[in-house]
């Protein structure tokens, strides 16, 4: 055997540097797709719901998470509770977080 061939450096130089990034590329892509399809739309929806609840006022018709339709007649001083009217002479205290959507906004005065 030729001693020069035994001591020759491996071909390709420093071949290990790029394989680390290439190995994590599928994981990074999966996280990016998960963020774009799940996390981002959910946070946007939560912000819209919080904005809607902050803008509720007397006379707005709402739907609760329990499926009850009612009209906002007041806001408790504790800050986290609405009083909604669901029928004649029937008023219920509902947590602000229990409001699912606004069915009909009150008319501007």
C-alpha cells in the first residue's frame, strides 16, 4: 500500500456543519405551519372577542356560552359581571367571559 493514500484527508472538507440545520428543518417547518394555522388565528379571535365584550353597552342583544339570548340592561360595579334581561321581569347576572357573541347592537341615540 501507498503511505500517501493512507494519510490523505477525507474528501468533502468539513461536511458536518450543514447537517445539523438540515436535521432540524422539518421540525422548524412543522412549528411554523402549526403557528400559522392554529395559534395565530386563535389569538386573533380572542382579541376580537375581548374587544367586543369591552364595547358592550346597555341595549345590546347577546348570546351566552350557555345558549341563552338576552339583552344587556346593566353592568355590575364589580366589573366582571353583566346583568342581562332574558324575559319580562327576569334578569340574570352573567360573567363577562360567558358572553359568546353580540346578536344585535343597540341603536345609536
